[in-house]
DNA sequence: CAGGATCCGATCGGATACTG
DNA sequence: CAGTATCCGATCGGATCCTG
């Protein structure tokens, strides 16, 4: 370990959490988080519904991201004590503001990442197809 | 492998590259890319300069991200045939538009991720400190 | 100086099985 | 249904060494 005096492994968080932007990058520099928020922007969803919408994602991964988002106060977990159990996740006021970021992302994507460039990797990405996320005017 | 008929490993690209937004998420769902672009927004930088600015990042990782960004046409690689070699990376017109996303990210960070919540992880994150990225309209 | 090639450990994320 | 605990393979990213 000498290439630059690194200390932690996976220093992806290097330019890390010291600055707000750094934290934002660290948080949103995660596809899952982005995807989850994106879906939640369209309304509350239940655990498995969210999973289905996301396509392939293990319950483990989904649970961890949801927990993270909840801890940060961007997502509100609402559990109904019934049988079978039902849990709905919905964005909080703060969380909904992530819509701005998603919107920027979408605008950028539509403008420069329209089906043309970029190597096609997945073919059955039906999850988000069709129903245009329509994040745009979330407020 | 049965939890949802996944086919590829690391299906992070699941809600994948089928839609522009999906691709944007896939691309920007990477801290390094975000960080690199952020720094490049302030002006062209040379390979090692960029590395230094980013804090800890291996040449391998940096090179791969730069290559990716270059292939997508967001970064322009300009090599000077001299000795010692000099290579400057600067954002293209398209790449500069990523500033909008970064700006949204920054706005969000300043608003909801200001030093308070979030577990402090790194202490010497001086890389981005001080000189506020000044993406432009920090609001 | 800019980066390619390799080796390798750490981490992430998926699959499975199990519980309330 | 909504997770949690565990096992484990695939990938990522860092460190090194090396070349133009």
C-alpha cells in the first residue's frame, strides 16, 4: 500500500463524506439507490412490489438500501400490523427532493444517452420501459 | 439462481441500459465518474493531477473511468507528444452538461446532507474541501 | 509522466433457507 | 408478505511492476 497512502479499503468514499456534495455523491453514486428513489417517486410501494419493479434485486440488497434511505430520512417505512404483513415505503418530503436530481439525470440521459451510443448490454429491461418514469415535474 | 430469474452476475445494470434514464443511472451511479466530472468541471486536468485531486484512486481505476467517459464523448483526451508525455483531459460540450446533474446533487447535498446527519467516516477529505466546486449556481 | 498488465484481497450482491 | 442470516462466487479496486 503505497500508491498514495490509502488507509481504508475501497476508498470509493475518499473524496468522501466531508462535504455535502461528497456525501451526496457517495449516496447517489449507487445505482440501486437511484433506481429505488426513482420508482418511489411515482408513489408508495410495498417491498415485493418494489422488487418486482426493479427487475432483479435480491431482498437483501433492497432491504439494505431501504434501511439506508430510511436512516437518512428520505424514505418512510410504514408497517401495517396485519396478516399477512404489509409494509409500504414512501418518500418523505426530503426524499421527494431527490426528484430534482433524478430529473436532471433523466434530462441528461434523454439528451445524450438516447438509444444510439452506448453498448447495448441488456435486452429484457422491461422493468422501466413503457411507463415513462415521468419524473420531470414531481413537485 | 432462482430468486427472480437473473441471468447476469451483478445485475446492477438491471433496470439497465434500455432507457436513457436507465443508462444515465448506470453511468452516474458510480462515485468515481461523478467525482471525476466534478473536478473536470473546473478546468482541464492532467492524469496525475486528477489523481492527486481525487485523493486516493489507483491509476487503473482512474484510467478506466476516463476511458469510459471518453468513449461516451463526455471527456476529450488531448495528448501532447513531448517528453515527458503530457495528457490533458477536459470535458466536451456534452460532458459539461453533466454539470447540471452535479449541481442538482450539490444543491441536494447542501440542503439535506449538511454536516450533522450521516455517519462521519473520513476525516482527511481535503480533496474537495475548501475550494467549493462552484459548479455554478450553488444557490 | 501516462497508463497497461497482473496479482489479489475486500466487498458487494445473489441465492437459499428460515422466521414472525 | 417482509424481511434476516448465511454461504459464496463474481467483480471491483488497490498495489506493484513495467513500458513508451
